[in-house]
C-alpha cells in the first residue's frame, strides 16, 4: 500500500458535499414540481402561529387581570392594564417570530465585543 492508495480527506469531504448539494437540489425541485405546496404550508403555519401567539397573549393577560380585579375589588383597572400588557407581549412575540429570534427568552446570539474584534487576526501569516 503506497500513498496513492490512500484517499485525500479534502477530496472525500468535497465528494460528500457534492452529494448533499445534489440531494438538496432534488428536494427543492420536487417541492416546486408539486406546485409549491410545501412553501405555502410553511407560510400558512407561520401565519397561524403568529395569530395564535398574539391572541393567546391578550386573552390570558386579560383573564388574569379580570381574576385579580374580582379578588382585589379594583374592577376594571387591572384588567385594562393587563390587557395592554398582553397586547405588548403579543407584539413582542410576533416580532421575535418574524425576525427569526426563536430562541428562549434571555438568550441571544453572541456578538463579538470591541476587544474581541480587535484581537481577531485575519491574515494567514504566522507572526
């Protein structure tokens, strides 16, 4: 066994990437051949999710406000206040969904700080 018999790892990676790209192209062409039903279904699912999130946020917060008003005898002030809080929470959920920030609350993608950006060495030269 000599060096010519061993397969180059980069060539192997390139072949696997080509196979994956061809598979992805086949899947995309199959979806478009079906009249774009998968794209329509995806858009419809997103629209339903946005609508449900908005309505649920408003209904739940208003119900909590109503219950607190009955318990504390402050009708209708807590219900009105929590209604507007629910509208705001629903809008935030819609914004997060539309912008693709579908991560848990409190987590966000890490952006490099100013110092980390300065320390990045983009040159290929070893110093």
